[in-house]
């Protein structure tokens, strides 16, 4: 298959894919991969296969094609192709929750000396690295990466990247419980979709609606949360987006749990867990198991709650997800307090505070914890964040956290 024929077949596959004929598109692209003698064409078709498998939640296949794409990039001996292939490798590992590998591949991308195309990819690299740091609950580094990605988006006038970063920032602030910002950023993403997204994939609208649903639920606006989640789920079902379907089912379950409707919540959690297991989203599984635990606690089935915690703890330890571990220690503390088991209670209180220290989840001004309840937060240029009220009350001549770090032994 020559260069022109390769190009025609790739375009044919894209047309089928955009018409929701995904399996037909995949067959066309696979034929190109088998028959084409054009390395640049093969590289492009591998990119199409990587994107399609990512959206379907076939992350292991996504990784397989990313590895082949790196070999093709080396054959082409072009730094731009190599940067793009390493970014796809980073994204594949991010989806499979292999966060340390993601960070390593992202650093490889950033160290490559490519041309303008490589520099334009740096925003996407920073976003992927930020998502990985967030998965590890390394909040300052995650925020630093997201802010870099946002700067790249603004400098390159890349509205699609800006939309994706806004959704990740919504997720970031939802995790540390500044629910005002957790809603603000996906609302900003939704505005970008409305203003610029005519030719974009519907996944951007679905993504913004999902993150808005999460923020509305946490704010207690359950009807709004349900509306947004239903819109997101509708698009996810139309496009066979399994990863988003799993997240929407989790959100539906959480909404029902917030309404104390445990009997409706349980089947939603089960359905979400089934898809999360199928696609390999272990971070999502932790969230599902935490929701299931809270349902058992509502029903006062404390032994069943502890069983769910044990499964979630194993996953969180395997991923290095420190926030997940903190939440689980907090739930254990509540359970053992109710059961009157003082030794176990004390153990989990100690482990809870160790997690808080490790993640620096406290305000460097007032010393109170961050992420325990809904609070407005403000980040300084160094990406350390504090209670907004503390910054307004005390002001700052620089970051108190950075000052403390600079006098630690080893920095002298």
C-alpha cells in the first residue's frame, strides 16, 4: 500500500469513526497497519488506533499500540514523532493507573529537543503528568503541572487543551474539598465547549458535564448533579465511551447514597465496579469501594463495610494513592469508634495523621487540616495552597511552606 492509498484509508477510517462506526474504522486502520509500507502513514494510523482504544477503555490495547508507535518513530528518526509517541505511552500508563511510569515518560518527553510541534505537545505532557501526580496525591506537584498546562494552552490558543485542564482542575479541587473551584473549572470547560466546540468531539461536552455533576453533588445540589450526570451518560452511551459510563454510574450511585437511598445506590456501584474492573481503572475502583463502604455504614453493617475497606486499601497501597488511604483510615476510625475497639481506633487515628503530614494537607498559616470539610483555598505561585481566609487575614511575604522547607537539614 503506497503513501496516497495509506492516506485515503486513514481518512476513510476517521470518517467511519466520527460516524460512530467504531469497529469498521478499527478494521480499516488495522488493514493499513498490516499493508502500508509508509512509516509516516503507519505512525499516523497508530495514533488513530491509540485514541480509539483510549475512548473505548481498552487501555491494554492502547498501550500495545503505543509501544509499536515508538518503534515506528525511531524508524522515522524525527524528534517530533518520538515526543508524540512517548506522550501516548505516558497516557496509556496514566489510564492503567501506572502513575510512576507516566511521570517518567512525561519527563522523557519534556527533555527531548524537538521543533515547534514538540513544544506544542508540552501542554498535553504537563496535563498527563499532573493527572499522574494527582493519582499519587502529590497535590503541589499536580497543581504545578496543571498550571503549566494552562499556560501552554493560553500561549498556543489551544482551547481543547484548556478544556481538558479545566476538567482536571475541577477534579483536583473536588479532592481537596474546595467545592466552589471544583464547580468553577468544569463550568469554564462547558463555556469553552459552547463557544468553540462546534467541531469538537462530544466527549468534551460529556467530560465537562460529568465534572459539574460531581461538584454539584458535593455541594448538596442533587437535582442539578443528576441532570448533568444524565446528560454526560447519554453522550457516553451514544459513543460507546466505557470509561465515562463507569464514572457516571459511580456518580449516580453517590447521588442516591447522598439521598440515603442505599437500595438504588448498590446496583449502580456494582455496574460501575464491573466496568472499572473490565477497563483496569483501579483508581475508580477505590472510589466505588469507598461509596459501597459508606452504604454499608448507613445500614450499620459494619463488618461488611470493613470488608470493602480491606479491598480498597489493597488497591490504594498498590497505586500509592495516599488520599484514598487517608479516607479509608478515617472510615475505619468511625467504624472502630462505634464498635468500641479502642486499640484499632488509635491505630487508624495515627495512620490518618501520618497521611495528612505526608501529603502536607494542612494550612501552613493556621495549621488546620485541608480537605476535611468544604473550604475556599488559594494557591500561591509556588503551588502551595492555603485557606483563602488565612491569606486574607494574615497576608504573606512569600510562602511559609517554602520558608520551612529551605531550613530543613539537607538544604543547608
